[in-house]
C-alpha cells in the first residue's frame, strides 16, 4: 500500500521535477569531478616532465666531467699540502 503511494508520488509532477533537479546536480558534480581529475593529471605530467629534465641535465653534466687518469696529477689553481 505504501509503495504504491511512493511510486505515484515519484511519477507525479512534483517527483519528476525533483528527479530533474537531482539529475542536474549529478551532471554538474560529474563534470566537476572530471575537470578536477584532468587538472590533477595534467599537473602530475608536467611535474614528471620537469623532474625528468632535471635528471637528464644532471646525467649530461656528469658525462661532461673529464675522467682521464693521466690528468689526475696536473696542477690546478687550488693549493694543497
């Protein structure tokens, strides 16, 4: 008995307006969630690209160091005992 009244209320004019409003709220929240996820992912990709560039620069700087053993005893501008 009570279920028939609930179904009649939902199908009626007031229930359809409430359902439309609820659908609009759900659509707005879904759009907001998607935009937030996309922004977070874009920020993460940008941060990873920056970190990769810093690592690449560090590796390149390490590769440019002269590591030849014959230059080990050459004098430089620093005085040591």
